[in-house]
C-alpha cells in the first residue's frame, strides 16, 4: 500500500474512510508515514448493536480525516497504534474503559477513567449498560491509604501528588518515582471526578445538552457550548446569522481572556510569585464584568443556543467594553515587560519543562502547549469557524518549548484577543442574531472543533432522527496534553513539577467529562 | 527586693516577654498590611481598628483548635520542638538592647553576638526536628529544605555580621549598638545590603521561602501541625522576623539610640528602636513582594558562588575601613 495514499492540502472539509478492522493499522501507518506532522485528535467509540464502531479522528494538514472501523462486540480486539503515534495511548485507554475494546499490544492497558473497584465487564457507554450493575460494593474497594505513603523502590522513592494537593486545584493523582530530587517516572491517574457527561448527553434533548456540556468546564464553558451547537447546526444544515456569529466570537474571546489571565496568575502562585498572582486576578475582574454585561452571567455564560445566541449586544455597551479592554491592553504591556525582564521569574520558567517540537508532534499536543513548541496550530486559522475567517489576527508561536514560552504564548494571545473583540465590535453586522431551529434533528453525524483557551476542543455528535442524540463525544484539550506532562516532568527537578505542570494549563474538570 | 522586682518587670513586662509578644503581633500585622497594599489588596481589616488585632485573633483561634499528634510521629520531639524553638528565639532577643540595655540586666557579655548567632542556629535545628518528627513526607522534605537552605546562608550571614563588629572593635551587641556615632549603614552600605539579602533567606521569605513552598510541599514542616503547636510554630516564625529585623537595627542602624527630647531616655530609645525595626520590616516585605520563589539548588548555587565570595570581599573591605579609615573619622 506504500505510496498509494496522497493527502491533498488546502481543503477544509471532513473526509471519512471506512476500513476493515484487520487493515486498520496499515491504513493509519500509511497516513502517519505520509504526513509526519499528522496527529490523532480523538478515538470515538460507538455502540452499533452487534458491533462496536471505532473512529480514529486524525488531524492532517489542519483538517480532520476520520478512519472508521468496526469490531465485533463479543470479541472486541484491535491492534494498538500507540507505537505509531504515542499520543494515542490515552485515547485507547479511554475506549478500553468505556467500550471494552481490547487494544492488543498496548504498553499500559490499566484503567484510566473508571475507578479501580468498578465491576468487570460493565462498559458504561455501551447501550446495554445498566445503572444498577454499577453499584460499587465497598468491600471491593482497595485501601487507598496504603498507596499514599511514600514507598521505597530500590533507589527510587515514590512521591504522590494528589488526589488532594495544594498544587492541584482538582482531584487527580500523579505518582512520581523520584531519585533524589530528580523525577524518573510519572504515572497519572485521572477520573476521580468523572461525571459521565457523554452518557448523560444521550438521555437529554439537544437543547438540554447545550447547558449540560457548558458545565463540563467552568472556565471554557462558552467554548464547550459553542462547539456543541456548531456540531448540531452542521447536522441540521443551519446557518447562523452573521450578527450571531460575531457575537459568539466576542463571547469566545472574552472566555479566552478570562482563562488566560486566570492561568497566568495561577502560574505566578505556583512559582511563589504571589504579587503577580494578585495582580493578574485583579485584572481578570473587568473581563468577568464584561461577560456579565454581555450575557448576564459572570462565569457560565449560557448564551449559546442552536441557531445563534440568546442575547443581543446593545449599542450602549460598546463604550464600556472599549474602555475596559483598552485598560487591560495597557496592563498587558507591563506584564510582557515583567515576563521578559524579571530575573527570578525567568529562573523558574526558562529551560524548565522543555518540550521539543518532534515530541510535541508525536504526543499530539494542542493549543498554547503546541504553539510554545513552535507548532503553528490554531483551529481559528486552520478551519475558521464563526467570524474568525473575517477577522485579522496573528498566530502566536514561540520556539523554545519551555514553560516560559507557553506562558508567553498566552500573554501575547491576550493582546490578540483584545484586538479581535475590538475588530468584531467595530464591524458588527446588523440583522437578526438567531434563527429558529426544529427540536428534532435529522439523522446524521458531524465532527467539529473550536480553539478553546487551552487548545483544540473536539466534538462528535451522531443523531438518530429524534430529539435525543445517539452519541456525543467530547475530547478536551487537557486530555490531549497529559502525555506532554509525563514527558516534560521525567528527568526534571521535583521542584519544577508544579511550575511546568501549570504551564500546560491543566483542567481536570474537562478531562473527567 | 527592689532590684528583684525590677528584674521581674524587665523580663516579663517591658521590654521583656509581654512587650516582645505584642511587638511580634504588631509587626505581623504591619507585614500583612504592607504586603496586601503592595499586592493591591486590603489585608486584615475587621478585627480591631484596621485589623490590628487580627494576629492576636489568629493566635487565640489556633490555641482553641483540637491538637492532634499523628500516630507515627516521634511524639516527644513533635510536642516540644516548636515550643523550644520559640523559647530559644525569645531568649536570643533578650540579649538585644531594646531601650539601651539588654533585657536581662547585666547579661550582656563580650561575645554575645556569637552567642545569639549560635542560638539562631539551634532554633533552626529545632524547627528542622519539628518537621522531621512529624514523619510525613511533606514535613520531612520541608525540614530537609530548612537545613539545606541553612547550609547556604549561615556562613555568609555570620561573616556579614562581623563587619559591624570590626568597625566597633567589639563582639558585644550592646557596645556595637552604642558605638555607632555614624550608623554603620552609612559606613559600610555594601555589608548592610548583603546582610539583608542573607537575612531574607534566614527568615524564609521570598525569594527564599523554599521550605514553606506551599505549591510543592503543602505546608512544609508545618504540614502535620495543628492547634496550639501550630500557633507556636507561627509565632516562632514571626518572632524570628522580629529578631532578624532587630539584629539589623542593632548592627547597622545605630541600635535604639537617637535624639532624646524630654523625659526618660528609655522611652525615646524604645520608640526609635521600634521605628527602625518597622523600617527594616518594610524593606524585607518589599523584597518579598518583588520576587518569585527560587529553587533550592538555585539558592545554594547563588549563596555559595555569589553571596559567600561577596561577603568575604565585604569583610576584607570592612577590615580595611576599620583599620585605616574609621579611626580617622572618630
């Protein structure tokens, strides 16, 4: 099959290729050999009755190609592709947890999302899974306390960060094997607050799902809602009025401002720079005020709806928005100077947690993490959605790949976001801001991506012609970035773990959907 | 009998234990208020006027909390190390002349500068023990970092403390303070700057607050402490800050001496002393707000490669100054 596959650049559609299970690996191998910069976006499982469908969503030349295959439900075995693309490791473990697919040859087929005492042979996203089977017997629970103590393993000491730890605001566990002050091995364990949003979405209507997916993540809530409604609009074939698209863009960028400012402040806290933390969070407040002005809510915007947005922007708001953004922009100049010149800040972030470009490509990282490693990847540029195609803005990349670069990407993006909002307000078209759509969505499926503050957010929605979706798949940016954390922590200093970890902007609320 | 009452008053009330306790809490409030204002916050503001009673309220609150000793802890050390550390620092403060004489009358002797530096070493070691005895990994790492950091700054701190001693031709704190016709900060500003930096490490403040790095070590050596013992650990830290600032005042800012306008000299001396003390605390707090926390290896490298040679150089300069220049000026 060598050379028989050619990938055409510069097309923005979605391609879908159906392959047999036994040749699946060959096709993917060919794809990854043809395009060295290709990466896996997500691996969607699908209960098709007798069979389990597997969809490998591959990012190549900025577009998404879906390789579909099927495995029988009684014997759901398929060869792993982890050796072809290491970034697939967590996607395969997730599919193994939720659909019971066995990936032959996977280096670490342990549970990722489900608890250790979850019953065997109960796969939650299969349609025949019963909630009663999931009642966990407490006597099966392993004694967690014994793993919390540090264990000496030859010369390596086991230090556990999490599930409760001040460096982590959310409950996740990272076991670090440490030799002296040097980290040798990292084993993440996520899923402590997994809420089964994908399953819950199947039991609600599309309109209810907008508010459900918004609650996947408090910080990038508008991105989740926007990505979901765009996916549904693709199935419906609805076009959102231009004013609605511009308003969505403004709200998405406010979301990005608030998320980036929060992260930069949090980074200050992690490196013991409390003044920076307090300043950044102070300057984040006006952004929340603007969100409140536009949507009525400070955090969870609840303003996206299928067919447009729920609230219009009044003329009287415009001067307030402009003043607040001008002030913020002025302050960002000060912060940029600070990040470039402050000695202790640079000592803690430069040459710390370096992620080389090749590793970043192999591990399929997304968002500011990829852009900090000199990968020009941004869904807003690759596949413009909403009004991004019409708004000029710069794609920020840094080439050092360290924590500092990742923070600088966000710092510069804040300025770009302010410019985008200003441009969108100046060029705001007149007209309606939403259209009415039917409650029942015709049968069909669609994939969609938006650039959330943390990186590429991916949704897959399959409709079966009713008011309830058949399947909703969410791949959040942090889920794609966790392999990068393992990579940058290993071989580093233990004191650098929080500093390099925070530069990835991890959000476990997203990861544990 | 009257002499005995005087002794009791001096040791227990003023300028002894009670005064030090309230001064410590006042300094804690000043620190928190300054830090808050620098970070564009309000700081403590509800307990008492402008929140001045907040440190006292915090202390009393901690004393009323349940006191738990972990099952695996070395119980005796765990219980007594915080209190001992506190006592040792307060004992060291007793040698500093707050109002012109040491707190315990006639206790000052020819080498008390060396003695109180040694006491501070003991206090740090007791703090290390308190973390080590808690047998928690965070406590143990925090405790180990106290010692590791101590290795870095102790020698420079000591060498820099010798500069005023050379200038005053004495190793006694009282006579160093009394012999500053011109405050030594003006004579040897380099030694003052370096001393404040080394002190920042001794007091575990930014950029050297590594043993307390909450994002890495939870609470460091305090992790397993609660209730009254935690109150004493916090108090030890605050008293250490007062001690450090007081040491700077004695060595570089002319001690308690200043103009006496009317009435008792002791009153004016105490006033000048507290004002100078607050000035040092403002400087220290300003540095804290200015920097991010360094890594332990960066601190050790900086201390051994930069601070130690600089303090040796400062010592040579000061000796030259004390031998050839200073006698001409006096």
